[in-house]
C-alpha cells in the first residue's frame, strides 16, 4: 500500500458562550485542521486537530502538513508508522518536534493508524493490543463562567454531568484566591456524594509554594487528583510538590514527546500521566509514553476525549480515565461514542472511528 495524496481542510468556529480556566479564556476564537491521507488501496486515513483558543494555530499546522509533511509521505507505505515518525521528526527538525510542528506530525501519525485499522478491518484498539473494551470516563465540566458569582452555572454544569452518568467530574481552580477554590470544591463534592469523584485542575496558575499551600487544602477536602498546578516545564518543582503531598499529581497535557515524559517520570514528578495526542506526538508516541508510565507503576488518563484517545486507553492496562465533555447532542464524527455505567464503550468500526461528518466540515470550512 502507498500513500498517494494528502488533503487538509481548515475549520473555523463562531464565537460561543465564554468560559475560562485559571489562565485561559475560551469561547472567542477556535478552529481546527482536518487531515486526510489517501492510499492506492482506496483507504483514506483521517485525523482532526482542534484548537480551543488559538486563532492562527490551525493554519500554521495546515501549512506544515501541506508543505513539509506531504512531500515526505507521498509514495510511502503506511504500514511502517514508526519509520514514518522517524522520517517526519528528521524532516521537521529545523522547526523542532515540539509546538505546532508536533501537532502536524501527530496528525499524520493518527491518520496512518486509521489507515492501518481500516486495512485490517479492525478498530484501532485491537491492532494496538486491546486490554479492555470500555474505559471509565470523567466529565470536564466545572469551568469558570461569566457572571457566576453565586456558582449557579457551575453547579448546573456539575449536576448535568452526574445526571448524564459520569462517575467523576473535573473542576477548575486557581483563578481566584483559595477561599473561592474551597467554595467550588465543596459545592462539587456535595453533589458528588460518596460514590463519585471530583478532580481539580489549576492550569499552571501557581508557583511551588502556592501549589503546596493550596494542594494541602485540596487533599484535605478529598479531591481525587490535583492537575497541572505549575508551569509544565519545571520538572524539579513537580518532583518537590509530589514529595510534599499525598494527593496524586496529574500532569502532562503540555508535554511534547516521550523524552519530556521520561524526564518528568524519572524524577517522580507525576502520579497520573496525561498525554495529549496532539502535543505528545500521535498514537505511536502516546503509546510509548503510556508504556513508560506503566513501567514506573503510574496510571495514565488522556488529556481530551474522542475516539482516538479511547482506542489508545483501551490498549493500556494502566489506563484509568478518558476525559470527556457531554456525549449528548449531535456528534461531529460519523461514529458516535456511547457511555454505559460510567464507561465509554469501544468504538467498533474499522480504523479510528473519528471521521468527521461531511455536513460538519461543510458548515465550518474556511474557503
Ligand atoms: Mg488540564
């Protein structure tokens, strides 16, 4: 089999209701890049890279795919994903294998694995080496909302996630003084009761001293994990934080490549490893990161949801959670994900099951 063509679409979404975490404001600019790799076997591999808040990011990734990656992939056999990865890293060395360059490499890798699943007639988790056919889900629902001083919107969002059947919710902290965090955590825990879990995510808001000070309170309150309290690059600070606290430290969504994770993990700076399939480097790299975590006895939970993350988690014995938004409403993909008893069921179509609906692309395509 040979890759014969590479196509991309740039998507742009209209501004929606504003929401925020400790350091990011969402709801204004967002978009994405769709990648399709065609083959001489008549199989097309898909990948979709979405951007929650960067206006120019998708077009940069599109340019890297079209101008740097396309010439390299045409004529190549998609049955060698790790060789292709090595060649893409080498070819894009000048801009580096981090940042938006890695988003593009990751999209190519994901599309290649989609081709391999389709060629085998199997959902990707089965060609990766399946461990489970369902994975526990948690809902990222506890955002900061505008004009929400009484937390009524926050409480509605948490209640809706529990009503939908999620066994755990994640809430944002760290945007305001600790008293405000406590108010949010207590409200969520009151709704969770004893059976369900609440995770907190501070999105890099703190320095080490503040991360320790607030972390002691979060663990005392009974939060399940404490996510990305400090800038991700400071692995020494993460190691110190993890030593100081008993609550599991979750981080990784802003790390690029297995080398960054290997350093963080070797320093014991993380308990729950959270690779993002765009930044970490696609399926090939993500699976190796999860394996490094397994070798250190650490759990893995995806940053982000959707079919690609579900497939990879289903192939790892140390996977504990897939992150998710609500599964209600019309999906953007042809194959829908379903949750039963708080677990997301394995996608069963051959490939990745993440092909976007044609009408969704038509509606949001730029140009
Ligand atoms: Mg996070």
